[in-house]
C-alpha cells in the first residue's frame, strides 16, 4: 500500500472546502492508495498524474520504488491545469 503525502498548497485548498467535498476528496485519495494506477491518468508532457474527483482534480506525483504518492495540487477542473 502506498503512503499519502500532501504539499502545503494541497492542504490549504482542502481547508477552504466545505466538509462534504473535503471528505469526498480524501476518501478518493485513500482508495487510490491500494492500486493507484487503476484510478489515475498520466498527464501529457509532465511527470505527474491526475485523479478525477467529480468537479475537482488532484495532481499526483507517484514514486513507485518508495511506495509514495505526493498530492502536489488539488483544484477545480477549470483552473488546475493552468
């Protein structure tokens, strides 16, 4: 099982959300810990991956050798890729 770490920017975004959205995002990330490559998609010309969570997207950096998932950024799907 992979370990999950959040950057300061991702934590800050989660704190701004209402409780229902926050729980939904965290539960999706927890489910992704078991088999992450079944739920994510590689971003084009980037070393990162994305996870769809309703109207939100999580940008992830996965280090398979160390079994670590770093949540780089979380945001609305319209603004996250800028």
